[in-house]
């Protein structure tokens, strides 16, 4: 990490909306007019912490490590917090916002929620709220610490703090506690599931470890969201859109629990593909097509893949960004009815169980 230099890398925006301050009951965002089932995906579950973030500096009369008092008041610098400055040209990427808030943390405080998960390498944790605006950076402090929330930070208090982790030069809550706080602060139950799924996809936590770290206190703020997230989390989801599509499948369409990203083969043992969701009884397949599927070459590959699914006796449904939940539910039910009407002789596909796939990959 550098100090006093302009950030040069262009950082992509993410899609996890796990830090809105709105309070809703878990799972309440069921199908409604205009409500979309999924959102666009363009990132990887993992991303390294950039090396070109700019750490805030204090005023330095000699101008060796920071601006002079006069320059700090000029147009080329901005104040990031009390007594600390960064060049005005520095772009406020998620990581930049994190280091600016971290620089003003009191001793014993630590980053948590989306910010800590981003530091640990969670690619989908960009700190956007439910309106795609920058949400405050969550900071965990002792209950009696004199620190208030602001536009830039959200202060969480606890009587017993976890042992902090120093990562990339920043003090963070352990990944399990960080994802618990992300779920507690989520805008809805489905956002809580997305937060946990993406931490799982990034390899930062396991469901078992999060369960152990969660005390399950009924009166704890956000406990219902955490329970909802733990109930519906799946460690094979690879994007927020996949998770949201699976929740539409389960909660809105009320279909049987699907297999997630299973490897499907034809009767000759040739790999057909690994669909996002598969109903092993009927052969219903559901897949989400995001921005990465819009190019000509990718579209050709997707068409070939769909033909292979149909030839093997599967019934694929493709969902795109912006599609209303009610329409997705209607298409899923219609496709499943078609799949169940197929003759058993048309089923020319097979799959390995998730447990068997784990054994093979190990």
C-alpha cells in the first residue's frame, strides 16, 4: 500500500447489498410487481486487496509524509477524518473508503462486516447499500468506547470483542464474525443469504465455523437475519445472482431443493455442463445469464450448451437480469411440468451427488 500517491487502478463495482440500514423481516421480499429475481454479476468471488490505495496522512510542516497546513487547506487535498488528509484526486473505491475509516479507528477497534470481508479478499463485497450507494464502513468497538457513527462509518458495539486479525495492515474482525455482522446488517433475509454464500464462495468461512461463532442470542439485533442466512446458505453458489435465483426457486416457486452447480453427464459419460440449479427428479435446469453472457462468442457457447441439455432430456430455463420474480416463477413451473411429462427413456443424463463430487475433487 502507498501513502500520498494517486490511485491508478479502476476497481469494478460489486453487487452484494448487505449493509443497508433498512429493517425488514427475513425473506419478506417475495415476488411483487417490478421486483427482479436476480441482479447482474461481473466479478469473481475472490479479488486481491489492491496495492495502490492511499493511506491518509497528517499535516507535516516539512512536507515529507504529508501536506503542510497551508496545502492541506488547498484544492489539491481533502480531509478524510479529523487531522488526516489524502490527495483530492484519489478515487473513493471501496478499499480506499476502508483505509480512510481504519486510519481514524481508536485502539482496540476493528473493521467488520463487508469491509473486513473485502480486505480478506471477498470480491463481491463492495459496500453498496440497497440503492447501490456507498454504505458506511462498519467498525466494531467495545460497548463503552466513545465513538459515534458518521456518514463514513457504522459503529457496532459489543461487550466481548473477538480477537482481531491483522491483514493487509488493517485490524479486522475474524472472517466468521465479519460475515455474521454483514448478515445482521443486511437489508433483508435474502441479502443475508447472499452475504454468507459469497463469503463461502470466496473460501473465507465455512457454514460450520459461522454456526460455532454465532451465539444465537434471541435479543441480539439482527439475529433473525443471521438464522435465515444460515438456514438457506449453500457452499456451492458462485455468484449473488445464482443465490437469488435459488431463493426464488425455493421461496417463491416453492420447488424442491435443487442441486447447485452439479456436474451433469450424458449416458456415455461425457460432460454436458454444470447448471446453476438442477431438480434431479424432473430434470428441470435453471441458469442465470449475466453481462458476461452477452458477447457473441459466449452467446454461441450458451446456445450449444442449451442444445446439449435438451438432447439429454433436460428442461432448461434461462433467467436474465431485470426479469420479474412472478415471470420467473411462472416459467419454472411450466418447464417443470414439461419435464415431468417426458418419458423415462428420454432421460439421457446423470449426475454425481454433491458428496461424491467433493470426494472426487479432494
